[in-house]
C-alpha cells in the first residue's frame, strides 16, 4: 500500500507537461523501455533537461533506469503506477468500486496482472 507522501511525490512528478508525456511514452513502450537517446530525439529535449525530468519520474517511483552497455534505458515501473492508481481509486464510489469500473483488489489497471488494453502481463 502506498503512503500519502509517496502518492504526492508520484503525482508531483507527473504534474509537468514534458514529464507526463515522457511517462505516457514509456507506458506505450512497455517493460523494455526506451533509451535516453531515443527519448531525447523523440521529444527534442536537451540531455540535461531530459535527465532532470527522468530523475524526477524515477524519484516519484514511476520509472526505473537500467544500463545496457553504454546506454541507459528507462522503463515504466508498473508496480508504482498500479500503487498510485489503487491509492487514487481505493474508496471509489463510496466503497463500491465496481460502480466506477475499478477493481482495487485486482489492481486498478485491470484483472489479475494483465492490462486491459495490451493483453500483456503487467
């Protein structure tokens, strides 16, 4: 269960247009993620600015970085995203989340470990 301080940090990380766009792009990319270079090219963001935004998302628990040779890859932390969504929707519809289309017990993003849209394990 996510603490309120962590939820605020995650929401703060998303509360900027470039970071929100980066996060959404990493969600699209899936668990493999994208290299910092590919993200920089796609968004036309200078390296230092890109690093700042990605570090903020990482500190918010929404993105993870891993090195492969000389390249750094970033990928969405699905467990961080799920925890935030569960925190935000836990008490949806006066404790009746089925009315809102959410299922906190199974994760706010779909059924047992599977995304509704991509049909892949998350």
